[in-house]
C-alpha cells in the first residue's frame, strides 16, 4: 500500500501535521517508536492531583496551540496561569529571595525594584542602571547569550537573574546559546535603541487580561488524546528514508513503506540517523543540534502536614547555588483545577546529573535540597518521576545559519518536510505551527498536482 503522507514521530509536531492533513481529507500513517504518543507531553493523575510530566503550559501570546485547541473543541478546558499571584523567588546563599518586579525576562522595566533587591550588590545595580545610556549601533554577528548580556548588564545580573531564568526555560548554558535564536527580541531592541532597558521601557504595554501561560484543566494530555484519531498510528522503529522516482520509501522494523510525502517530526539526532543515506550533509547538520536531558519530579503532600508558607509560584536555583534542582513550581498556586484543597504539589525540574539516580535516591536528594531551601520537613504522600533524555533542543551560536542550510537542502527534496523543536522554537505553539506548516505544504502540492485523494476538502485547508 502506498501512503499519501507518512509522518515519522508522534510528538506534538507530528500529531499537529496529522491533524491538519486529516482535516483536509488526507489521512496519514504515523510511525512512532515508543509505545505511547505525545512526546514530552504527558499527564498523570495521583490522588486527585493533575501532574504534568513534561511542559505544564504554553505561551498565550503565540496563537497556534490555542487555535488548535479551539478547533479540537477543547476551548472550554483552557485555563490561564494565576498571574495576579505570580511571585518567583531566586535562591541566594541557600535562601529564597523574591525576584524584582517588572522584569521582561531579565531586562528591567521598573528601576526601583532593581534598586531595592537584595539579589544584587550595589555595584551590580549601578552597572545595570548605566545600561540605559547605551547608544544604538549596527547589527552585530551572532553571539552567545552570555556575551550579549555580559556586555549589557554584567556578570552578577547573569548569575542571579538571566542564568536561572534561561535554565528554567531551556535547560542549557548561556555561554553556548545563540542570542539571535534565543533572545531575538532583545537583539532587535539593541539595534534600535542601544539600551535594552530603554527599549523595553519604550514598548507598548500589553492590552487585555490574557494570562502569560495557558494550559488545559485536566492537563495537556487532553490535547494528545484529542489528536489521536487524526492519524493511523503504528509503533515502529524507522531505520531509513530513501527517495524513489515517485516519492519515498521508508524502512521500519525491517519492512518497506512507500509514500508520496514524508514528514520527519523526530528530535534532530533521530532525524540525522533516518536521513543519513538520503542526504549526508543534511544528516550531518541535524546531528550538530545538541539536546539537554531533564527530569521532572512531582511531590504530593497533605496540606495539613505541609510546613512552609506558599506565597507565589515557586523558585529558581542559579548555577552558582545548584545541586540537582533547577527550579520548583508550587502547582496549586500557579494553576487552578490542578490540586485539591487538602493537598500541596511541588513540581521540581532537575538536570542531567539527576538522570542516573534511582527513584529513591532522586527523591531523597530533592527532599534534602527542599529542606535546605524551604526548611521543608513534611513527608510526601506520593512522588511521580518522569525522565526525559535528550529532549530539549539547544540553539547554539550559529543556529540560524545551520537551520537556513538545513531548510535549503530540504527544499531541494520535493515531498520531504521537517518539524519539531530543533528549528524555530521549543515551545508547544512553535511545534504546532511547524506541524501545520508541513501539512499546508503537502496540501498545496496536492492542489498543484490536481489529483486530490478521495475525501479531499480544500475548504478546510489550514490558514
């Protein structure tokens, strides 16, 4: 049997491609080597607590995830983060110190909170304050995030503001991250204003009351469940992709499948292996995109025994203070509908050093850190651990040029498409967008060819 479209990878990118193809009447086969689909999106429920094992939400400012959720009929399940109570703490000398108000990532938009914060020394505060006098200059070559921020605000602001914030989002090292790919908005402010602070102050204030983060009441697993019917899913290990005169053939578990179009929606390293015989340079470029490893640990407590006040959404741990825990979210404060009134859930994010630990050792190490940081002695009534090896793509210096060459090569192979968090954004909305874009291109090729498959619905073509 020849497939009109074959999707390799059952994460949110591949499932989004499957949904938009299916909506247009093109029903794809989806191959996923793991026994479950959804990629890093996975939700568990323990004692009435909704536990996100991967991402816990998505940026409301990026429309693609919310648009998909609405199309799937889940709009009534959308909830926003409780931004009115969004206080984040930074660990300094083992203690929780409130992050200054008015930060746009690490750029101050209010000067008095920076002046008052005990997170920074007076020399660091003066250094940050003087940044406002910088003059615009021409666009610069790509630099590391570290070099970019060191130039603007100095080392101490990186240590206790930028690094923990970036580690909490990307799980990576600012010395390696590409500023053009990770902080493009701030690069634009530098070019236009010189000073990031002055540029941030000049930006219009957001209108409306949309929450910073959005999610689903019952967890993001609801999104995966709603997408499942969009594709004919088969568990299989894809070994290679070859081009044929009429399209492609894909070897999976020793058998060959033929397809007109192939969407590779796997992590970049897996894509490199799959495409090595098809296009060696493409494979080499994909293999050069690094990934980081992470672990999420949820600890559930009876509220009656919990011995620490919860005012805010949680804390971040700078590298200078870090052991295993990068950050901790106080789940019930961040999102409603996640934790019963008589329970407390702490969601800890840990790095690669925690991966080799046994479950018992990991829980013990995390509890020891929480005891030191929060003075928390309470005994959890449950724990839930999710390990994510090589799961978060890292946009290192030169990422733009690498991806531009990758896309140039792919354009020269008609019918091949890439999607995933390795290219133009690691968040759920970005992955949905890339899956949708792959589907849109496939649909357009069917239209150009003029031989739409049975059931084709051009009116439902994605915008």
